[in-house]
C-alpha cells in the first residue's frame, strides 16, 4: 500500500537500513566539496540509509561519517536515486536535505536505526517529528565527524510496496531522463511546490499514471493535480502528454 508522508512528519511503517562500507583509505584527503555518489566512490565518507516505510516527503534518514582529513561538504543532488535491490520494493528519488539531528554519536549504523525506530514510534502515537531535528539544507562534516540527516524523497514505483526491513538500496546518480529533468527543476525551486504535487508529477514521468489509478491508494485534491501539471510544464516536460493531466 502507498502511504503519503507529510512534510516533517513520519508515517507508520518499517525501518530500512543500508550501510555503505568504504574500504579505501582517504588519509590525507584535502577539504573538498563533492556529491554524495562521488564521496562514496572516493572513500571520503561512510553512509547508512534508513527508510521509514513511507513513500513521500520526509521519508529517509541518512547517517554519514567523514573519513577525510579536512572539512568536507557533501552535496546530495536533487534527483539522486536510491535503487532498491528488492524487486518488490520501490526505488526512491531524493529531493533535498531537510534537517540535521542534534545528537552526537560514533556508530552511524546503530544511530540511524535507533532514530528511525524512534520516529516511527512517534508516528504510531500521532506525534510529529522529534524536536531534536534542526532545519538544515546542507551536509558539512569536520574530520571524522558523524551526522544524521533527514531527507525528502519520493516513490518512483507506484505499484511496488514501500521499503521493508529486508530492502536494501544502491545509490545511483540519476533516474530515467524525464524524472531526472523533473528533479533538476525541483532542485532549483525547492520550496515552490508541495510534496503531493511533486509526488504526482513523479508518477506522471515514471509510469505515466492517471489520476483515478493514483487516487485508489494516494489521496490528493484537484489543486494538487493542477499544481503537478503546472510543475511538469515548468520543468519543460509538458503536461499534455501525461495521463494525469488529461481529464
């Protein structure tokens, strides 16, 4: 079942984790700015990704530890894809970094899992996100520093299940061309569209779903659909070819 995830709230679901173990030794690496996929390839960081059983919005927690000798700024490009290794689970496409957790810690694996479970429990009790999240849109790490970041991400595969504890992911640099184009635009206009419109537009470019099909498991208003079609046009994709926008 597709479950909508509201901004800065956690939907009921299961925690998913993935640990990227970096084997190379970046000793002596200089301070740098790089993308998340490149930082992993270069051995500058270790990363643990935790999902929370949701499809839309603030759906991902990422633990990240620097292995660089100086300050490293890690960019997560809008459109970065988390590709599921489980054929029955959704791929997720990342929009942006939303916040950073106040806690300090060493083990990113354990902390990511702990906080994901904590937020999941808050959701079950109809509570919003923990107040220990601070709004932040960038990842900046000092040497050997660890941090826990909240990220917004969107389901690419409407007919697949939300991530489960058995799901694992690979990080890819971009999605299929239209989804990549959509999220390049969304990344340049990060506050212009609400999460429902972004999710609808995502399913329009990845699956070309119509409104009635989506409405079976994902609630949205007419204005959300209008906003999604407006987003497709603004991104240069064109809404006239999408079933979502054909009444």
